[in-house]
């Protein structure tokens, strides 16, 4: 009865245990719901492929190129390979490491050491297998380190997914910014041409005494301001193109024609769901939780350092003084060296490591909770902006239409001699400003939709219909 009991005890000890605290996911430190969500039962962002969300063929090609060539995303992918290698290294400690050993030893014995009283040269050959310091993981130290390494690897993989989501959003926003500057540049160029023609006519009227110098200088001022706007927009458009090229990572040619902002088919109505959904939708939150799991496992390793550590060193092979006698009868050798290391005095090193592990876990908890709060704010801000931007866009479109009609009426009144040129010039200036603002408002509305898509974890799928198969 005693032997079976001892065998069971030994088996349970060899199976190992863990001294890590039981993991419990911290409660989300945010409200139970987002601000009013009017998207209804529309498809969720994380179920919507980026090719379905962005319908502009030119933008799709740029995003595909960025996913392949962007250096930051490439670095994030290499970080995964690095973490996987580190995990494989750590996991190797769970199993014994066997090494083949072949040795040829030569030594000279001095006269005083030799039993015969004469010096001699000895030679020894050895062939065999060796087991080098395999730790019996009774208290789960190696297992805890392995779990921490695995969590770090998973955290790195989630970080790459978060980088992909951010990259797609940034490419789309940079592309739309370039489109907006291009549209504003076209408006400024058209306005400059009209104002130069108006200035030419004003100068003719001034030369014949039909208008005052004030009218001439006002027209000249409008021409100058249009030139300033054109130069500014040309610079901004070029810089936006440079930013887009950096994100894409590779020059692209033979791209499809760009669509204007008004024709972008971006999905603007996305359901936010519940804040608890973000825990599974957002890779950055999942990455933070994996870092928390790693910190929790490290506590187990720090606790195990207070207990004895048993390691085994063994060897099996053959040995002989001559090479030809290596495999003769009686040349077999073996060694078995168990070692018990019991911490007695370490000047507080183990206690300090345990305190450090607890502090790092608390830091990881704060980081995890902060990532949830940031995600909640990003979604809430996007939802609030969505409603106001819809109203702002409708209002700005009405303002622009009214200003265009005002210019027509002012010009008609001026042609009929009912109004002076100042009324026409003022209407031209106000229409140009309204048109520029309308482009900016459209950009804000589209950018808001992209921000919501990213905040809800959208961008991991290329095409949801293909991914579902």
C-alpha cells in the first residue's frame, strides 16, 4: 500500500502545480451603454470587410498596397515572429534537453601524483548522451514562465491586428484629405479665373471713368486672396500626397480615377452595440488583457522562487582509454546527479522580485482599464459627432446653395443698375467661403465614419463574404 501511494505522490509532484493567482478579468470602468445609437440593426463594424466599407476602387488599391508594404505594419509582424521565438525558447524548458557527447581527454600526471612514481600521459575517450540540469517543476515556476511567455506572444499578435486597423484608417483619412485639398484647389482655381476676368472688366470700366478706384482695388484684393488660397491649397495637397505615400509604402501607378468626396460610398451608419462588446472587438484591449495575464503568471514564478528547486543532471555512454575499446564489454558508464537548491538567505532578492511582480500586475490592470476607457471615449465621441455632423452637412449644403443663388441675384441687379459692384463682390467672397467650408464638412463627416469604424474594431477582414466561407 505504501509503494502505490508514493508513486501517486511522485506523479502528482512531477505533474507540477502553479502558484499564480487565479485570474479574474477586471470590471470595465465605463458606463453600461453608449450615447444614443441610431444605426439600428445595421451590420457591425467588425463584421464588415474594409473593401465593403470603402467602395472607392482607388482607395481599395492604396489600402491593399499599405497592408503589404507599410514598414510599421511590417515591423509589427516581425515582432510576432520575435515573440513566437521567445515563447519556443521558454517552452523548451518544460522538456528535458538531451545532448550527444563525444570527447577525447588527454592529461599528464606528475611524478608526485603517479602511484608508480613516474610521470605519465593518460588518454580517455567517451561517447554517450547527457541530460543537463533538467528542473523538476514541482511548484510551477517553469510552467508560470511559459504561460507568461505565451501571453506576451498573444499580446504581440493582437498588437499587430490593432496596427492593421489603425493603418487602414490612417490611409483612408490621408486619401480623403488629399481629395478634399484637391477639390478645394479646383474651386480656388475656378474662382481665381473668374475674379481675374472680373478684375479685367473692372479695370476697363475704371479706365473709361465708369467705376471708382475703390471698385478696382476691391477686385484686385479678391484676385490676390484667391491666389493666396490657391498657393496654400497646392502646398497642402502636395503634403497630403506625401503623407499618403509614406503610409502606402510603395509608389502606385495605374490607379483608378479618384472619386469626389460627395460620391464616396463609405458606410456612415454603424451600430455601436454595448461597451462590453469592445472587449472582444478591439485588438488593443485584447492585447492589454494578454499583458495582464503575463503579469499574473509572473507572480506564480516569483512565488515559486521561495521553494526548493530540484534539478537533474545525468549521463549514459561508454568510455575507454583507447579508441578501439569504446564499445568493448565493461566500457559502459553512467551518472545520475540530482541537486536540491534551497533558498536560505538572498538578502531580500526573492521578496523584492515578488513585490515587483505584484506592482507590474497592478500596472497591467491600470493599463487594461485605461485601454477600455480610451476605446469607450473614441466610440462615444464618434457617435456624438455623427449626429451633429449630419445636421452640419445639411445646413452647410443649404448655405452654399443660398449663397450661389444670392450671387446670381446680385449679379443680375448689378447688370440692371439696381445694385453696385460691392454687393456682387461680397456675394462672390461669401460663396467661395461657403464652397470651401462645404468640402471641409464633407471631409469631417467621412472622417467621423472612419473613426467610428476603427473604434469599433473594423478593418481586420478584407471582405466579410469571402471570410465567412
